[in-house]
C-alpha cells in the first residue's frame, strides 16, 4: 500500500527527515495525510524531536497537498535538486515544528518497537 518513515535523525538538534509514498490504488482517501500527521505526532512525543522536514518535486501537487494538510509549512524551493535520467527537478521543502498547531485529523495508532 505504501510507507511513511523518518530518517536522518539528528538527536543533538532534534531534527529529522520525514518521507512517504502510496501506491496508486491507495491514493485519494486521505491515508497519506493521516499517516504523515500521526508519525509526526509520534516523533514529537516519543522521540522528542523538535523539527521534521520533508520535500517533494514541485511538479507533484498531490504530495504538496499531503504535506500542507499534515501541518507542514512551505519553507522554500531547492532548485534542480533531484535528477531522474537526464531531467532535473526542483524540490519544495516543508517543515513542521513540535510547537506548531496539531492538525485535527483522525490519528493512526503508531507505536515504537
């Protein structure tokens, strides 16, 4: 169906990178938004992180909508950051802080192992 995860955790600064994707049949139902917001809440609570970042290609409005709906604010664009074959793509960066408002979404229960 897809996945959502956290990587590049920097314990000293309390930051990490959040990533997500869904297979086409699972899209359009709000599942990615709920999963991203739920993982962010876990990261801010159990992992005691302060800042989560994520990025998406600027030509991916659906991913941008997921980020915004999960409470991640736009911070800027990294020009020509990604290369697929011979094409380069700009990436829009979003971030959410532990002190930002929590989106009013039905949470997915997540637990650390």
